[in-house]
C-alpha cells in the first residue's frame, strides 16, 4: 500500500512541469513567427464598391523591415477589371483602380508578388443598385435588376407639342373656312342629279323642290328657303323665279312655264355668289 501511494504522488507532481514546458514552447514559437516570418501585405478597401463605377483599392506592405511591394502584373483581380495601377505616395504599396462588372460578393484571390510574399484573400460586397441619374448597367439575373426611376421630361416634351398644336389649329381653321364651299358643292351636286325631274308625280316634284331650296340656302343663307317669286326677282334671280312657277304648274299637270335649264340656274348662282 505504501508503494502505490508514493507512485501516485510522484505522477501528480510531474503534471505542473509539463504545463510549464508547453507554455514556454508556445511563447518561443510565437516570437519566432513574429520575428522571422514575413508579414503578409494588407488591403485597404471600402466596405462596398459601387456597381459599374471606378473604385480605388490600396495594397501595401505594413512591415517596414520588408522591401516595397513589386508591381502587380495581373490585368484582372478576380471579377474586378483592373483599369490602372499607381504607386502610393510613400512608395510602400499600390493604388489599384478597378471597375466591378458583376454584382454580389467579389472574391479576389491572393496576389503572388514572386518574392515569397502574397496578399490575403479579399472579399468585398458589390450591391446591384446604382445612384440616381447615373448610367445603369443591366446584367440580367432576376428581379434585382431594377431600372432607376427616370422622370418624364414634360418641359421638353411640351416644346415638341407646339408644332403639332399649330398644325392642328391650321387644319381645323381651314376645315371651318371651307364648310360653306363644301356645302355649296354638295348641294349643287345633289340638285344636278335630280333636275329637271324625270317624272311629274308629286313625290318627285317635292324632292326636286327641296334640293333646290337647299342649294339656295347654301348660297344665300337659310332665309332663301322661303323666298317666293317676288323675292327671287328682287335678288335678280329671274331663272329661279321661273323655277318656282314651273314647279307650281307641274303640280297641277301644266307645262307652262317649262322647267328652266339646269345650266341657267347654276350660272345665275355663280354670278350672284
């Protein structure tokens, strides 16, 4: 029993010695890593990059014991198009002008400088939206591609309406001014097709009489519809006075006076217009 107790106490006494050894070894390893292993170059970037616009990323060597970084030779930084490369003012790094052409999370792989140093992997967010009044680049891929609201230029559009409005007013004015002429032409054509009457029945005579009154009204106004023989002679429309008499005689089957020729009736109207 005494041997077992002595062995157990000796085993417990060696545990603190192992812990101390491990701690000292870890500290030494950390000092070796800090002093003898070169530090990786660092990125200085904004939190987000505007989609489709030029942005500047800075890659620099923070360890003063290390030489300046060589110029990156790649023309593409992952999904970012590299537009220009300029040295920083202190000569310890490079300013990279890039243009994001794909939205989402841009993953830039480590940049190898060829001397044993390489940059860490960089992840930067590129939102799909663009600021107002800036060019929009559609890349497809769902409803996230929303075109920014562009107000309709009413002020400029109103200038384009002015010539159309002037043209419309001129056409309307010309149409209004030609109304009497078109009415006379229509009445003249209708009267010419039914004078002299083909038959002397009451319906045909009344229809020819109505068309004649329409022709007189188109030339002299609505009051001409009620002109009789005296009013026609007072306006020097003797052939139309004969026209009235011939229709009245035809209604009673008389042939005197005869129907006046169509040419005489129309000629008088053209002279009196």
